[in-house]
């Protein structure tokens, strides 16, 4: 069958990883057009990746009959406009996180796609990577029993220490919850299902930050968003997970993600502060009754190490440790071909967006916030999902 023609809106730094990875699936996707605010950059991207068409605007790109799916890689503020323009033109659409910058726009995207009978999807697709899919397999197999609680943390000193363009991330509508939060929230929903309500507190360490690296080194950032947030998420399953996200922490040994069940504990213990559910690969550790260190104090016979869980899925073995952005779009293309809903459907992206927004609202208003959206827990990635070789090893932007 003919592959889906992909039209890319936005050719910034993240587009390189997407475009290189999408080339690995020529039987299902073919990038046929690009557009960008800078036409010079769009043309350079087209030359570098052998893309036949460069359009002067999003309107021209979505009108191109060769484009079947629009891939939005713009800054988040433009996501809703691009997604809606694509859907209204009769094209399927997929966007980088977040789905939109407001829950209202996110709802409009979901409803527009539903009315048109089109697929709409949203990153992050790290939940399809080796580690999260392995964790899902462990949870579904009941190896840690009923999950009652957990902790998820992203604790960093700030993006100004390594990022080439950190100013954007401290804007009023971004901050750590909207930037890093979607990776953790999508992971938790994949493992535990949708969230019922949240409560949170937040603060910021300072109102101005010096830029310590990259081409903007020596400049300053006006901080317009809270940079340390602690939240409690209550899931519809009744599990309770503490979420801590901060750009005010010099170092931490707290697990990136840990789930507590009636039969065991499942942990993500990355030593690198930039690792965690925002990456596709990495290790998983398991402690069950047999390996618990705190049963019958003291317990000298308990193994000193947690069980290290190997990646078990064929596709996961390929992407384990790689930056495989774009696999969510590939999965959506296969879903459209099969006539089913994509795993990373816009409903999931909307629920993630509302949770993040509710966390910030709770911190401002000092109260519990009930969620008004929900979503299906994404199905596990099947073991026979088409695999490929040569995924790009690159840092997550």
C-alpha cells in the first residue's frame, strides 16, 4: 500500500530527529512537504532530507493533495492553530507536546477530529519506548500487585545550565510542569490509567536567572512561571502519586519514578538528572517480598540489589536508549490504516494537558481540582510492532 504523505510544519532543531527516524518506516510514512516561518531554513531542511516540496505557509501545506498527515513541530503556542487547520482541511494531524496551551483549545481539537472522522495524535511518544512498555508489562502481569501509590520526580538546577535557548521555557505559559510534566503524566496514565483529581503547591526560587551556557551565555532570563511544583495525583484506580518537578534543585538521589504495589516496588533509578520518563530507554528495577530489605527487621538474608528487569519486547530492544521521537506518528499511521484509534490519541493529550493545567490551578487557588476529562489507558505496544534499525542517538530537546 502507498505510504501516508507527511507534511511537516516547523523545521526547528527537533525536526532533525523526527525526519531521520521517519525514514526508517518507508512502507508507512513518506515526508513529502515542509514549511517554516523561515523559508531559508525550510529549504535547507528539504535539501538535507530529500523532501520534494517546500511551502510558503501552513495553509499551502495542508492544501497539498500529497499530504495525508500533518506533523506539527512548532512552539506550543501554535499547536492548536496548526492542528485545527489540518483537521478542517481533511488531514490527519499529530503534534509535539503539548496538544495546546489551553484546555479549551485541546477540547476543540478532539471534537473537530471526532466530527471529521480523522485521527489526531499527540506526543510524548516516549511511553512507547523500551522502559515504559516493560514497566507496563510488569504492572499488567500483577508482579507488584495492586498499585496504591508512587512518586515521580524531575529535579534539575534549570535549563539555563545546558540549553541553547532556555528563555522560552520560563515563560508564563510554560515552566517545568508544561515542559517536563507531559512525559511523566503520559507515563503514569499508561501505567495506571486516568487521573480523578489533583492538589498542588508551587513557588519560584528567583525572578531572574543568568544564562550559563550556549550562544546566549551571559544574558539573563526573566522568570514568569513558578519553577518548583509539588502535586498529589489521585487516579481513578484510587492510586495516589506524588509528582515533584523543579528547576531549583542542584542534585537529587530520589527515584525518577517509583510505583508501590501490594506485592512489590517498581523503580526507575537513573543516575543522570536528565534521564527519566522523558527518554525512551533506561533500566527498570523491581523489589518484591523476596527482595524487600525491610521485612522482619533486620533482614540480613535479603538480596542487596533489586532485580534488574531486562527489556522484553522486540521493538523495545531496537529503541532502548535511543531518541526515537516520531514513533508515535508511525503508530498513528498504522492505526489509520487498520481503522482503529491511535495509542497516543488526542484524548490522551487533552487529559495530560488538563492535569498539568489543574496542577497549576490548584497551586494558585489552594484547593483540590477535579478533572473534567478522561481517556482510555493506551494499549501496550504489541510484540510484533514493525521494527527498524538505526534510530538516531540524540539528546532530548
